[in-house]
């Protein structure tokens, strides 16, 4: 048991997070990004731009790369579409301290503004430009509080954009997650529709349905596809992760590079053996073995427990695919050891049981998010899993 649950020391987060202020440093180049880059290089970018990408898909990194190109004083390349990376403007943009590059993002508190959190923001962008909303809110101590871009934040946006350009050719307002504006976004409508000369809005969104229709109608929408598994794996290998582990991590991340970084730190390659050990304990129904597994598992951190449950759901999704296709074309995304174990379980688990298993795991994930006691939660889950697995077991299977 200890061999399966033991984990090596987590590698530093920055080890896996590349600098992503220039286009050539992004981990992938989705089609929409090429058009955005061409317009920025030709100084024909619309004044209001909505960049849509899924969580961890690189929307913020793409917006930062666009801002870097717009402000660069010495653009390079045949089409002048590559920032030099060394001029005064590029150095300032890389540190998020350029006086003509302004930021607005979710904060906590009715009177809080983005300016109060700029030091934390600069560190967060430098360490993880693929971060998600929850990562940022926890960084600034939100705990269970809701983030928002409030009235005072909107007033600060209007005040900054009414200032003259300080030293660049553009004045840029980058609003990360405009979903958090809510109805306060109405305060920005006139500015978005008729901004001062040489003013560019870059709004980085993840969920269009939460954004005011009046804001959407004033922006040019650019949809950015998330990185695929090969691109994520290549980025992880580039930053020192072994090839097999990088590939497995990329499969679990499903296009979310932020999640891939988190999985890389949580020793995702240990989740498979840990899951199989749990399934054997649940199938046998031995109280001593279930208690021992639960006690060891409860010692792991909450983030590791969340990643384990995510892997469990991934395993059973692939198990369903295996049961339908028989892996005739090698499309089941499981390591060899887990794949062989899944094939052995095919005669023992039908689709009704599979639905009950995934429902139980989803319920556990929700309770872990709410800080449930792990010993109580996973002991109960183990007993319920035993009941599911032993339901309509084929004759002789108990001796297999």
C-alpha cells in the first residue's frame, strides 16, 4: 500500500510554466491566433476584441503576446509580426509594467480594484499565464468568496483609458474574464464602442453565455482552440518531464494546460496503480484492507485527491470506450498496465454498474471540493463501491 501511495517531492510549478509573452513562446498556435497576429502586425486590429478559449487553453497568454506585438518598438520578421523581445517596450510588457498596458481582472470585495492586486497579478502571470479563475482567486485569499469586477474597477478602467498615451503607439486594456463584470459591464459600453484614438480592448473570456450581449455585440470574436495532447506533451517534455509521464499527463488534461501543470506536480503516474488497488479492495470487501487504503489516502493533500478522482473518471470513460470498441484501433487512452486490468474487468462490470460508479465518483469529487472529511468520505465510498461491484457478479467471478 505504501509503495503505491508514496509520492516524490513535487517539482516546482515554475519548472513547467514557460514564459508566454511572445507568439513563438506559446505552446500552440490555433488558427484564430494567426489572424489576430496578422491584424496586429498590420496595425489593423479592431479596437474591441473578444478572445474566447476554454479554461487553461491559452487565452490570456495569447492576449499578452498580442499586446507585446502591438507595443514593440522594433518589430521583426518579413511581415513585421514578431516582437523583438529586447526593446524597452518588450521588457516592460514582459513584466506587466508597461505604462500603456492596463489590466482588469476579478477581485474580491465590494470596493476592491485590480490596482490593489497588481503585484500578485504580475507574479501570477509570470509563473502561470495559463492559470484559471480559481487559481487566481485563491492566490489573493478569496477562500469561499465570490470574485467580481465591480463598479470601482469599472470606474478605474474608464479613468485610465481617458489618459493620454504615455510612451507607446497604443493604449491597451486587457480584461481577463469579463464574465465577472455582470451588469456592471454596462458602464463600459460607451467606452468599448467609441474609445479614444489608438485604444485597444483585449477581453479574454471562457464562457460567452455569462457575458452581456451588449458587450459581445461591440467586440470582434476570436475563438482559440485549446492545445491538443501532443502539444501539451511536447510543452511538458520541453520543461523536463519524462516522455511517458508527459504523454499520460497530457491525456488527462484534455486540452487544459493549467491542469496538465498541476497534474505534473501531483505525480499523476501514481493514480493508476492507486485506483487499481482501491478497486481490488472494494471488490473483495475486506474491512481491514478498505480501512488501510482509506487511512493512507486521507494523508494525501486535497489537490492530489481531486486529481485522483479526475483520473478515476478518465479511467472509467476509457473503460466504456473499451467495452464498446474492444480497442480495435488502439483508441483507448490508458497506460498498458491499466489497459490490461480494464480488459480483465470487462466481464465483471456492465453499463448500469458503470453509471453507478461514475455517479459515485462525481459525488466524491463534489464533496472533496467542499472540504469533506476524507476518511469518512472514502470509507463510505469504498463500501458503496463494493456494493456496486458485487451487484450481479457472474458465477465464479469471486474466485477469479
